[in-house]
């Protein structure tokens, strides 16, 4: 099936995003850090804020549930921007090659509306997408089918003719159920080889 449009995730597709980048210096203890990631930062902070809950509410709720981690929870968002260790030039190069071939490119990303602020000024290539869904702005989050349906409607996508690229398997599987073509990108350095067959 011919691919006419492209739908990209951002984290670990375009951006080198890793919470351990800020958490290791804060904790200096891997076991405690991993507990924080699995029980606090991912489910109570990032996932809720990506779905549109404000940082203030998410932080206060997390502190109520885990008061023994109050200090670390309060440090999480002031340091959040440092979780991004830059961008992957290979992905940006592929993106511009696709654009040169006149294929529309869109973003479907789980990202807090508050932490996304300023990203387009820091990384101007983000302004060159044909449309973006930042989950925190629309109060929906992958892998909820509703956010894919929103992308289909907003960007006039035909799933069978759209290639979706994401680093998380649960997001890929959700897209497949809606008949998108997909690439599960576990190694961003391979993106050119994986996408080339779709743009030749």
C-alpha cells in the first residue's frame, strides 16, 4: 500500500528523551530512582500531564500519595527540560527528505502542553510540520484510540495510506488496530533505512 502521509511521535524519534538524565544526580541510588520512575514520575506526573492535567495539580497529588518523595517530586518539573539531550539529526534529515517529496508530515506526541512551551523556538524544525497534536493540549493521550481518531479527522488521514512512527509498542499496536502502517522505532539511528522503502 502506498504511503501518502506521515505521522510522527517526537520523544525518542526526534528527541533524545530520558528522565534518568536528571534523576540519577537527584537520587544517586538506582533502586530508589527506578521505584520513582515506575510508581511516580511515569504514572503520576508525565502520564497525567501529557493527558492535560496541570503540573501543579499532578505534583500536589503525587506528594499526597508519596510524601516521602516530596523533595524529588518538587525537583522533577524544574529540571524537566534537561531530560531532552538534543535531537536526532538523522530523523530531521529524513523528515526534510519526505517534505521535499511533497508528503505531508504530522506530529502525534504525548507531551505536556506546559513543558512543550518553547520547544518550537529551541528546535525550529518543529514549525515545519503540516500539523501537530500535542496530547496535553487536547486532553487525550496515546494509546487511547480517541487520539488517533482525532488525528484522522484533523489531518484528513486515510490510515492505510499513512505511516505512523513511534518508539512505544503499545502506541504502535493501537495504531495498527486502526489500520495505520507503522514503524516501531527502537533505534533512531536506523530511521533512514526503515523509512526509505516508503518514500522511493
